[in-house]
């Protein structure tokens, strides 16, 4: 298939389900193709994803392409969006432009220079950025030959911070003798947890209270495992503070939807805290939209499809938490297994899936056959599979029979897992059926990126919503 025949817009949306883990080259190709073939859509998608997306790596690649674009509108949008990023990401955006675009245009250099100068104007703002992102900020000044202010030079390059600076307070913290002194410095200066734990010799409950008070909800989630290791969960007062931060995280606009769930698994927390983290995820996902269409989730449990079962139960929890319509879930090998949960939390779906094990042949169509026989009407079908079916009824045949008998043509979204092929997708396209595919690359907190697709009446509406996301316009040239 040549470039003209590929729908790069769908490929771009598909790529948003991958998490490059800072290997930006893994997603650079599809970004480059899109910006060359459909630059108008790409610019609007960059703005839309900045608001609706979760994966930082993609946001960085979008900004790198906007700032290095040949279109003035792109460069101006990138110029105005850059201040939304912390310094370590700005440094990565600059490096991406150098490596993958082969240039850092003058307008991009001006944007970074203004970015740094704006921070220099506010001593507290600069100090906090310098403490958290010292290496990245030094890199930005040095690599783009931007002259630092006197204060910036003293803190970053000469290691002689002024006495009113956060860096100086950190030196005092390292020398403080008592937990009371340490806690007071942390509270007064709001020293970040990840910085403070390296300077404090002994983390006492008093110090923990001060550290957690200074944390944002996202920082609390990110550091739960470390807090647990330092005994935070064993002290009622400290645990209450953590619970309060998790309550705040439900409503915060600066919390990643799935990182809360990932944190719960990584830290092996108690059931009560895990439930609070799941609530954070549910509330954050709800902000992405409501699913108003009856939905079927068909999960492959044939041989080697244990990963599909893991993805399936997480998708079931995600969808049921934001759905206002029916959700029918089946796992299948050569026969369908109805899966029903007694609640909408991940723990409920884990219990519902707990006795399902991967094994046997593959009849993807048997899930559609179960829906037809039970007269379960749906407007969209989500398949979690590698698309390798070897028993009848095959999915495309069962799908056509369902459409005839139920007088409906559901959208089909295939979430590819494992060593996937494109058999089902190809057969459906030959029948002119509405089908889209998404490749799951192993990171569960990228799954909420599916919500915009599932919550819109059609692919066209989602694409139109993206095109309606206005590029910010620069007037200060």
C-alpha cells in the first residue's frame, strides 16, 4: 500500500496508544509522514493532544515538529505552547529537533530564550525549576548559547547560590541536626520530596508530614512506593495526609489518568489505598468523555493471549466506569464465555476475569454469534486479539450475519496485542465494514487514549473535533 492509500490520520491516532519510553525515534516516522502529507491536520492534532493526551513523549514530538515546521502557523503555535512544558521536557524537545529535524530554527531559539528569561524574572519560580531540573536547564543555556542572569549563573554554573535561594536552603537542610529543623525548612521553602529525601539523613514522621504537605497530588502518586518504603503508611497522621492528597487528585487537572493505577500495582499497597487510586483513575478518565453507545468487548483467551486478558479486564473497567449504555463482555477461544462484574472498579473486573486462562484455538466470530443469539444490540465492538483465527464462524461472516438480523452496522475497533496480523481487519474492509485498529505496546496508562474514539458517535466526528481545536496565534512578533 502506497502513502496515498494510507489513512495517516488513523495511523497517527493509533500511534498515540504507544509509549516510547523516551525513545522518541519509535514514533518519529509517523509524525514526520503526517506533518509532510497533511500538515493542517497535524497542527490541530498537536493542539488537541496537548489538552486531551497522556503520553509525554508524543507531546514532545508534536512540539518539536511544530517549532521546526516550515509553516509560520505551526511555529507560532509551538512558540506559545512551549511554556506549558517543564524544563526537562523543553530540553528533550530541543534535542529532538537537533537529532530528528536537523535544526533548531531561530524562532525556536527565541522561544526557549524567552522561556528561560521569564523564569529568571521570578526568583521563586526560577529556584524551583533549577532545583528540580538543574541538568536540563544547564543544558538549555549551554547548548543554545543563552547567557544566564547573575542569579541563574550563580545557582546553576558556579554552585554559589544566594542565601535567599532554594538551592541554599537545600544546603542548610543537609546540615540540619533535628527533625524539627528539617521539617521547618521543608515547609518554609517547599523543598520537593525527590530533592529533600537525598539531603535528609533520617526520614522521621515529622519530616514525612512536611514533605507530603509540600507535594502536589501527582507527586504524591508518583512517590507512593518510596513513601511506603519509608514507613509513611504506618503512621495514622501521615497516612491521613496521603489520603487527602489522593482525594484532591480526583479533581486535579494535572494528574495522569492511568498512572494512579500503575502506582497502586508498583507499590503493592493496602486495599483501601488501592481503591482510592482506582477512584482517581476513574474520575480522571470520566473527564475524557462519556460512552453513550451500547458496546461489546470481545477478548481473545486462546493460546498465548494472556496479555489480551490483562488488557481486556482493564478496558472493561475503563469502559464501564464512563458508560451510560449497555456493556457486554465476552472472552473467547473456540467458544464465548460471558464475563460479568458486580461493580465497575478494576478490582471487580479482576474478580470477573480471575478464572479465565489463555489456551485453545481461536474463533473470533463466536463472540458476535453470542451477541446475535442473545439479541444484544450494540453500536460498537471492541476486539482485543492478535487477529489470528482458525475456527469458524470467522469474525467477518458472523459480523455480517449480526448486521442483517439486528439491522445495525457496529463500528469495530481492534486492539492488537502480541504478534498480531491484519487478517480480521482486511476481511472487514473488503466487506466495507467500519473498522479501526490500535496497537497496544504494553503500557496500560496509554489505554485512556481510546476514550475519545469510543465516546464519539463516529470517527468523522472525532476528526472534526480535532480540526476544530484552534492553533494559538502569536501577536507579539
